[in-house]
């Protein structure tokens, strides 16, 4: 009698991740089209309008890329942490903490040279994100506490801290009772480089290359992969798996914190609940779809930024902006299913063997 078993393929197509994303995206478009048909909308007209309003002009393209910055940076941070086979669900909180740390440094320091000041504020944002994940990192390496739980719960703590600050010590008296901190000075705004495109996008490109080097080219990246693959192998190779996990988490949190800092200096210009619009959670989708590859995260992050802008503007023709979120989520689901079939195969095995 024959039975069937699931077996991991010995060889996996190098383009499997790209094919998986493409399949997932096509499935998402099909699902989105079906929903639009149900709403008696022409999918071709809606998707054409989304494309036009997201990348059809310099300003619309700039808006899309600005939305992509936090998705890319947070996604890169998640991918670095995943190198040691850990998951960071706390990028949302780390984005907020990056903005909080920046604002704390801003109101307590003053530097006449705006370029040096901006650099200091960006560094403070990075350190704020790293500090945000410090407790989950310590509890993981010392006590083996599940990092998914601790990073997720940290989001609620940081969001609560944000609410407390913007309603209390940092509340702007000129905000007409709206809960928000005071605006930072225009002297520390990040300059634009193309239309409305923030120079933060150039920082994003730089950190994409840094993440690529760390993960794929550096000794530290190699040791992270060893540590994440097998703790026994790491011990045999003289690598401290706990040490690599700890520093990977701090670096990953720092990337997300930097995203919050750039968002404050280029978009919101003050601490408020609008610093992040779910960027940290969407970044998990971006990272997962691309198989945690930095260059893929950059490209898909740009696509999702365009989807976010396109989804927000199609409300003018009576279409819900949630169609963009449906496309994002369905792309992830379709890509993960496709990756499964690229990675595994069903074999027939004789029970007598």
C-alpha cells in the first residue's frame, strides 16, 4: 500500500521568491477585481486611477515613496532579526519610540549647525528604537521568553507612553486641545530632493545597502545565519548564538526607530498618534513576502507605498480605501502559499519500504 509524504525539496529555484510574490500579487488583483465587480465598479478603471494617482506625476510619486520609507526601514529591521530565526512584531512601537527619543533630545539640546543637529536627532531615533526592543532582547537571551509576545506587548506600552506624553508634559498649548506635541523647528526638517520626496528616501537607500551587507556579505551576517540555524552548530563553530541574537534585535529595532525619526522630521514634524499608520505591521508583510531579502524589501516597500497612496485617493470615486489593504494582505497569503509549493513536494512512498 502506498502513502504520501511531504518532503522538502533538495533544490529550490533561486527566483522562487520573486515568482511567489508575482503569483501572490496576481491573486490579489483577481480578488480585488472580484470585490470591485460586486460593488459594481470597473476594476480596470479603479486600478488605472490608483496607478495614475500614485506614480503619475512627480508629486504623486514623491508621496508614494515617502510612504514607502517607514515600510522599508522597519522591514529591513525585521529581516535582520529574522536572520537569527527570531520575529519582531514590535516594529510599530519601535517607530513610535524612535520619534519619542528624537523629540526628547530635541527639547533638551540646541545646536546651531542644522546638519549636525539633524544627524544627532536621527541617531537618537535609531537608539530609541534599539532601546524599545532592549527588554524583549534581554528576556529572550537570558530566559528564553518568546520574542513574539514581548515585542507585541511592547507596542501597547509605547503607544500608551505616547498618549501620556502628548496629553501631558509634551502637549502643545497651541494645538487647540488636540493631543500632540509641539512642532519641531523648520531648521531640522529633512530637505526634499525631488518634488515632495524627502531626503529620508536617500537614507533609506543607504540603509538598504547596509542591511544587504550585514546580512549577506559580512562575517556578522554569516555568524547570525549559523546561530539561527542551529545552536549546537554555533557552539561547535565558537559562535555565541545568544550574543548574535541580542545584537541582531538591537540593530533591527534601531532600523524601525530610524523610520520613526525620519517620519517626524519629514512628514508629521511632531510627536502624535499619527507618527505611524500601521507601518510596523505592514512592514511584516513586506519582509515576509520577499523572503527577508533587503533588495526585495526595498522594491516591495515602494510598491506598497504606492498602493497606500492609491488606496487613499480612490475614495473620491466612491471606492473604499480598504481595497489597497485587501491587496496587500492577499498578496502575502498568495505568496506564502506559492512559496510552500516551491519549497516542498509530495512524494509517494511504499509502506513496505
